């Protein structure tokens, strides 16, 4: 059974976890409707992706 030799301080533990924070999502303005949308995602209102109709949009 693995047992640590010494206590890990809170600073050492927290500095290791410094990269665990969530990143900021990138929002852009939609060229068709002008609303904010996430990049590389289908616009669910219109059903458009990269200028073409992919799915049936919600009305």
C-alpha cells in the first residue's frame, strides 16, 4: 500500500491544481442573424453551419 513520506502543503497542492480552472468560451457574432454564438457550433435557431443548412431550425 502506498503511503506518502511527508505531508503535502496546501500551497504545493494548490499550485499543482492551478491549471484545472475552466477556460473562457469563445463567442463570435453570427454573420446571418447578428446574435452571439459559439465558434464551430451549429446555430440551433436557424440550423445553419458554415453558411449551409444542416438541421431544421427551431422557430
